[in-house]
């Protein structure tokens, strides 16, 4: 598992497919992978690197109705709350999933002094260009 995570982290660091989708003082979101699934017409796998500054947060949000997400914390710790469930802290090497239609109320760096990073892998409709809908 650790070897796989190191490979994923190396891929993210070496990726030449990097397009900033959202970037402010709290978080930086970068599309690092986008590949149509050859055996599932109309679906793609998209990898998104989310980087949090110390104390950084994301606004509450949802993802496209077609999106299934598997997220792995690469560095630091992330506090997360989905669909009114408990606020859970995930540390480097730990993973969680989000299902189509889930509401992500809390997504933040658990530390005020260290940065945190996670890789979110989406299986989503290929034509979907907006992967996150932030609440105002």
C-alpha cells in the first residue's frame, strides 16, 4: 500500500498535465490526470490534486451527479464531513470515498502549522468539465 501511494505521489509530482481549477490562499486544486475509460463509453477517470496551506479549508461543495470519488491523503491530515455524518480526520495513507450526490460540508487541513495534500480520483462523465460546485 505504501509503495502504491509513493508511486501515486511520484506520478502527481511528475505530471505534466496540470491545470489549475481553483486556487486561493487556503487551497490549490490541480487536474493532474484525465483519461477516458476505453471499456466504459462516456466515462473518464480524472485525478485531482488538492493542496491545503496550514489551516486551509474548502467551502462546502458537491460534485457532479455522475461522479464517484476515491480520495487518498498523501501528506498531513484532512478533516472531512460528508452528508451530515461525523467529522473524520484522515491521515497520510488513509482513504475515503464520496458517492454521486454527496454533500461535502467540511474539507480542511487538520493542522494549523503543516500543509496537507490529497489525491481525489473521479470516475465521471467524460463531458463533465466542472468537477466541484462550491456553495456561497
